C-alpha cells in the first residue's frame, strides 16, 4: 500500500508540471489534434508496458462496452476540454480549478455510489466550491471576469471525476492498467474525429520536430498521460476513488509552481486564497478530518 502512495505522489508532481507543458504545446499546435496524437502515443506505450508486465490480453466482447463508456468521460471529454480550456485561460487559474477534483469525486461518490455525505464532508464541498469561485471570478480584472476557459476546465475535471466513479462502479474484469491502455487508444480515436469535425490543422504537428517541443510532448504523453494514468487508475480500483482523491490536491500545488516557474505567470492573491479554501475543503471533504478525530478518540481510550 505504501508503494502505491509513493507512486501517487510522484504522479501528482508530474501532473502538476504537465499543465505547464500542455500550455506550451497548445500555444504551438491546435489543441484537439495535439491531444489526439498525445493520447494515442500514450496508449501505445501503456499497451507495450502491459505486454512486458505479462498482463496484456485482448478484451472480451462483453468488456468493450465498459471500455467505451469509461473512455468517453476519462479520455475523450476530459482531455479534449482540458486542451481547449487551456487556450482560453491562464495556467494559474487552471491549476486551482483542477484542485476541485477531490471534492467533485467525493460528492459524486456520495450521490452515485450511495455513500453517506457527513456534515464535515459537506463543509469540505462548500469550501472547495468557494475556492473555485474565488479563483475564477475574482481574477485580475475583478469580479465578473470569469472566462469561458475556466468553465471548460471545470467541465473537464467534472468528466474526469465521473470517470473515476465509473471505474469503481462498473468494476472492469481486467487489470486497470490494461484498461488504461485500451481507454487511451479508443479515446484518441474519438478525439481525432472531433479534430476532423473542428477542421483542425494537422500540418501544425510538424512543430513537434523541434527538439524542445518534441521533448515536452514526450514528457506529457509518456510521463504524465501513459504512466500517470496507469498508476492513478490502478489506485482507484484498489483503494477507492474517494480515498485517493486527496492526492489530486497536490497536483494543484505543483501546477501553480510550474505556472510561475516555467510560464512566468503572475500568481495573484486570489489564487492563494482560492487554493487555501480548496486545501481546507479537501481536508474536510475527503474524510481526512474525520479520520484524525477517530484516531484521536481511539488513542484517548
């Protein structure tokens, strides 16, 4: 169990810095066609890894439905909306909005998996929501400056949170790491169709021939998407969506650091305040507060 938690910490660091990588990439290449290639590359890498691990097999006919349903939310909608949203908002804003993932996961777990939402977790949800509002609305231009990019990023994270519930609820009958590979391959097909509908410029992919852009692409596709999603989906299946949701907050911290260091973006006062609200919201919303209270009572007995 400790090994999974260590791997999750490394994934959060990679995911945090990956946001800056994506901002650089979508400023050079049309976001949807870029995402299709990035997801396809990641899927191929994952399937190669599962082959080396000895867990590779072809899905049964009955399993394809599960793969497609989860893929729509976990890959197609999440990654497409994230790429588009990053072209319409700042990396700092996106970083803090992504921090709402634990809260959304807990709330959807309570609603869809019929898990009781305690007062502490309800408080966490409210605080987390306030943090998102502070970040998105009280921006550099003052109240009312919420952008379409902020809304698109939020919808992207909502799709991802819902997909974690599906992974847990549908209970795929094969290894979640192998599931990740098939999801990425199928999802890249969906995204490529979206790119064709949007008439995205495929020729822009030649920008990846640059060593700098190409290196960033490899980091994002293999490090963040392939390995990152393998570890995270494996943890969701073996530990539970709500239990590991708190780790997603760490990616927000590293994403803010990356926005300041790599993108040279100004981290505004409202970003810090919004982040504080989200961190406190995660503390209550994911059950960490209740766990500490129970542990304290147990030690006093």
